C-alpha cells in the first residue's frame, strides 16, 4: 500500500473511504469541521449516532456511491484523558482491518483529526502511517493454494487543506513508513523457515540491502572465525552443515565515518535444536525464531536505508544453526573464547551466549562503541519472568537502560530492567574452566546476562536485551499476525536517530 498526500480544498479530496477517529463522549465532527465540508452527508447520516467513541468501536457510514468520498470508517479512541500512542496504533489497526474486510480500494485520513490531540500531529502521523502498514502485514510468500490473498487498499492518503502540505508532516509520514519497512523486513526473516533463512540467507539479504542503500556489508565465514580464535562461536557451529557467518554491516553517512559508532549485536541462530542437549520436539519448530536478534539488526539497517539519519551505526550478527552431529560439541567440553577466557559447555542449548560472547569481544576489538547493545532470544527463563509482551534490559549504564526503556514505551516495544549484580555469576563458576555456560534454573535470564558481562570491557556502555518473549508470538495482536513481530527495530531506530544520551 502506497502512502500519498492530497493537499486541496476539502471538496476536492478523493478516496474511496475516509477514516476518522473520535474520543468517548465527544461529538465526532466537532474537531474535524473540514470533514463535514468534504462529506456533507455525514452530518445527516443516522449511523453517526451509533458512534460513541469507545475504544476500538467501529462505525461505518455511507453516502451515495457516486460522490467522491462515499464511505467513512470512524474508530473510537476511548477517553481523551487516557489516550496514548498505543491507543492510536490500535485504532488505526482496527480501521485497516475494516478496510481489509470491506475490500476498500483507497483510503484517506484528514490531518484535521489530529489537530486537537496530544502529542503533536507529526508524532501522530508517524504512528498512523506505521500502524497502517504493519496492521496489513501478512507472510504468505510460501502459500500456493490460497483462495484469496489478503486484501490491502492500493493507497492511503493524508488529506490536508493547507496551501502547502506541511514539510514536517511529510517527513513524519516518511519516518513512519521507514520504520514499518524495517519492522516488516525483520518479520519476513523471522517468519521464514530455517531451511530458507540460513546464515547465508541472512548475509545475502543484508548484502542486497547494502547494494540498494549504499552501506557496507561483509561477512566472515566459519573456518576464518575459528582461525581468529572464536572458540565459543565455533563450538556452536561445529555441528552444523550450513556455513556459519559473522555478518557485519556499517552505516556511515559522509562525515560520520570517524565517529564512535553505536554497535548492535544480534543473535542469529537460524535454528536451535539445542545441539547434543537436544530440545523436546513439541515446540521445536518455533526455534526458527532464534535469529530474531540478528533479524532485528538487519531490519534496523533496512529502516536506516530509508531514512536520512546522519549517524554511524554498526550491526553485527553471529549466524549459525545449533545442530546435534558427530562433530558437535559435547556437554562438558571446554572451549577458549576470543577473549582468552575458557568456558565449560555444560549445556549445548545455552548456545546464544557462546556465539554472542565472541561477537561482543570482537565488536570491542574492532570498534570503540559509543554504546554496545546486544539483542537475543536468549532464555526461556526471561519469558517465564516477563511474559511475551515485555523484554528484559540489563545494562552497565543507568542512562542507557533508561533511554532504552523510555524510547521503547513511546514506540511500542516494552522493556523492563533486570539486575546485573555479580552474585548472579556465582552459579556459573566452573571446577575446570573460567566459567560454565549455564548455572541452575533459578534466575536463568540473569545468569545468562552475567555470563555475557564477563566479556564486556571496563567503561563500555553496554546493554543486553533478552527479547525471547516478544520477538515471536503464536497469538495475533492488533499490529501483528502470529509469528515474528519485529520487536526492538523501532527502539533501535529511535535511539540511533536521537543519539545515545549522555
Ligand atoms: N533459544 C533459546 C531460548 C528461547 C526460549 C528463545 C524460548 C525463544 C523462546 C536458548 O538458546 C535456550 O535454549 N536457552 C535455554 C538455556 C538453558 C539451557 C540454560 C533455555 O532457556 O531453556
Ligand atoms: Zn538453545
Ligand atoms: Zn537459542
């Protein structure tokens, strides 16, 4: 669906359906006088009286089919005092589902609907465009016998009566679109099955983006990683036939090349069987989602490619399968990490921390990050602790942690802080090596974070995001069909846009 702009006297607005939003116990038309000009029939249609503005209430109103704006979908926002951006995103999603159901050909939102709302209209436009695109997302590239593909309107327009369509609104709409494109790129990668989305596929996807948008992409292959000393990463990819890769992307617009970059590191386990510590089979198919961290970092770069952000960003993704095999790592094996520290691999299913520790060490050797942020579907324990809506943030830096939480709340990614106290390293102490890769079951998400912390140099501003819960959902939500959600893409994008807080 294209996003368009119409700037004309309201009598010249054209679309098959106009979408409006209204608060509870308020007159729908009070805040949008131009709408009554554009669609005079709306002032007399009896259906208007059905609209009470309750949250996500939908009323469809019809004028004569031959007039330029023959249909109006009104969606309720609930009480004005309780309005949040999440309310708006859900209302937009509700409107788009109605458009899908009614097979609406073209739709439009008058900018006037945002006039008397808080926050300002640019923010609301950005969220509206994003929610329109995300709520129509489906993953059906692999279906060949669908009766009917899901319908989407051909375009959605923003309607303005101003002489010049405000530049700030244009830019806001493009920001929403860029973010949605990034989120959808991540969803496609997470939803793609592991026989298609291999480490090589992740690299090829990133390379295609690099060519399209003009940023640098490279990849280091498994044998070279082993030769470089990444013994922990190697211990995971040893059992896999698929070639492991360390994917490295660098976005550095002119003039920023020498800046300290923000570095994101995403876990890219394209399938996690557990290795020799094999997982039970019941939900194993869902472990195609174990590359959602890498997928989010790649999605971020897709969004950056569609933006005019002037900041240096590096994206790193250790990518491999975790497979049982004659060459696979045995529980009890001791491996040497790139940092020189040794790890006793007690459980080969705790593989994420093994690939991440080497990637994090390498990131600090190669770059001097302004901030180092890793994202990983790291532990089931985190899902037990926080559920499927919320990710954990562990950080060596309060300001960074707070920035991630605050940004996340605004864009719809919920993060909650967890401790990085040293006492959580106790259960990881090994008799034969510097540490084990697992502690007990208790505090599992925190133990994993403490494991990673052993590889972070003093003074580095580091945050670890355990996204195992919200990265992949088996139930549908207003903005997402079941499957990959694209969680954290928007948070990263906004952090890059605003820069790391001092
Ligand atoms: N990829 C899993 C974690 C996971 C669980 C992601 C559920 C998404 C949904 C990870 O590699 C893993 O298997 N972790 C183990 C660690 C344990 C062996 C210490 C876990 O959480 O059970
Ligand atoms: Zn695992
Ligand atoms: Zn895993």
